[in-house]
C-alpha cells in the first residue's frame, strides 16, 4: 500500500534549474532553443519593465520578480522582433514557455542578467498577422520554485508595444504541489490548475500554489508558513523568497488586480501527512480562514472547495483509493456550514496579515461550492512520485471545466490554440 501519507520528503530539495525532462525515468528528447544574445549587436526600441503596455500575470513583487506557479507577461507588438532582458533575481537556467498569439508554446532556458531574443524574422509564425492582430507575445515560467525578474522589453527600432486588454473573467487556484504542477512534464504549464485556467479560454488565471505547503500556518516540508498566512502575501515559501525577504515579505496588494470571479481550493495533502503533525481541528480551522479571507478580499467571488485525493493502493486483485484518509467528512461538513444560515446571516471574514477576523454585519448569498474528485483519476493517473501524470492533470482540469460551466454558466472559449504542450501522440498503424 502506498499513499501521500507515506511520503517522507515532499519535493522541496531542488536548488538549481535543469534543462532535462525525465519521462518515465528516461530523458525526453528536447531541443530547447538557445535564445541568449548580445544586445549591443541589435538596434532595439527598449521599454522599461514598468511600461503600461506590459501586462503581468500571476503574482509579481515591487522588484518585478515573479512568484508561485506559471506567472507570466503578455503584450502586443508590431514588427517581428521581441527580446527580454532579465534581472539578477532571475533563477539561473529557469525554463520558460513563450508563444506568438495562438501558436504553440516554445521553450527555452533563460539566464540572470541576460538578454534573450524570443521572436525574430526567422521565428516560425513571426510574419503571420492573421487572425490575431496585433501579434501577441506571452511568456510563462514553467517551474513553481524558480522565477524571473523583468528588467526591460525590446522590439525592433521603429516598432512598439501595444497593451492587450485583460479578459473579462478571472479565476484563481490556491493549492500545493498537486496544483502547482510538480512532476508533470512542463510543471506549471502541464498542471491541472493551468489547464483549467487556460482551457476555459478568455479568462485571466493565477495559480497561488507551492509544493509541500500546508493549509495550517506551520512548517511543512521546509515551508515556513501555510496558505492561511502566505496567500495574503506576494511571494511564496521558496528558499529564494527567504533569501530576498526573510520573514518580512511584501503583502499582496489585492487592489492591483480586479477581484477573481471564481477561486478553486485544493489543499490538505500535506496537512494530512503524519510527518507534519497537523490535527484535523487545526486543518479545518485553517481552511475555514482561507475561505473567510477570500470572502473578505473578494466578497463577490465564488469559492470551489475540492475533495482531496491521496493516491491508490492494491487490494488483492484490484485497486482502491486512499480517499478516506483525506478529511473527507470534515471538508464536506465545513462546506455545509458555509452554506448555513448560521454563517450567511452575518459572515465572518479574515485578514491573514493582521490575523484579525471581522463580522460583516451583512447577509450574504451562498458562495462556497463542493467539487467531489472521486472517480476522476484511477491508479495509473498517479505517477510514482505520488502526483498526477500529464493525463491525470488533463482529466482533473477537464472535469473542473465542466463543473464550472454547469455551476456558473461559463462557456468554453478555448477553441483551437494549444493548451498542453507535447500531448499529441497517436497510432498510425491499424494492422495489428
């Protein structure tokens, strides 16, 4: 029998980026482009990192350093040239994905202090102006622990950046390694959380998730704080965050972005692990305060609480889930309490920076929903490192999309461009 509860280390030991993807234990053949250039050899029109045309996705601090899973930048541009200079707080060798408009993701490793040429006249698709005009450049960090710092953005001399309007709906995912994309091929860009946000289409998405983190505010697998605390701050709980901020990170300015319409929560596997010694009472109290915090910051947001999955074990000639270990009844009872008159007639909200609760003195409509993950994944959808495979992540994202469509009426608007990269495999041999 195996499960997340038997895990001794929950994947927080990575210190440097690597260009190798291990697929079922074997290096995947990949040809990431070498995009670094000497900017003195080019004639650029340079824009500072605070240029209004640059839209920052996910959480970025005042130094323009990215945090959490799959943060990125996006802007329109004229011409056929886009380059970015990265600051010294960029994780050395971090893998980023970038794309032109609706074309497929391209991947490259970037360097601290380096300038990288992502789009040039030689880049496939750089000369195409239909059906999206102007051309749009999007870049996302793949890893959940590493990050980039934007120093400046360059286009060809005589060309310009163009601000692209944000989509009209927003979704946020709060979680741990299961949401951040740990052990999927392209990590954050292969996670179910990313698949949900990007797969819905025409939606802004942010993934506030980090491996090993608990809901409870205590040290779990080296994370100094839990999400009941850290969600209210800009940076995550990584070693680089500790190096930059110690225990005094920047609080997240919720007024910087429009409120999320939907917040999906999937957290508790680390609280459940006996190694971290989190009681059921402490876990449910922390999860409750996270929801109260969301309601305090975004009163109109709808919250979706997911049941936990903890892997499977072989029982004789079949496989069974470890789900009963995952606070199943307690999470469901908490969801029911949030929908009770006892709570809704005078909701309590919470602030993770001040550590204070407050009664709103204003009746609220039900806003907490329960998503039962039972039956979505089977034992072969969980990899040897106790996390969803790429297929498992796609299944979770797809089911969540349908749940959101049926519950909130969100239509699907992703109608062609690639979401997950390198999932196109098939059989051309019919004669066996």
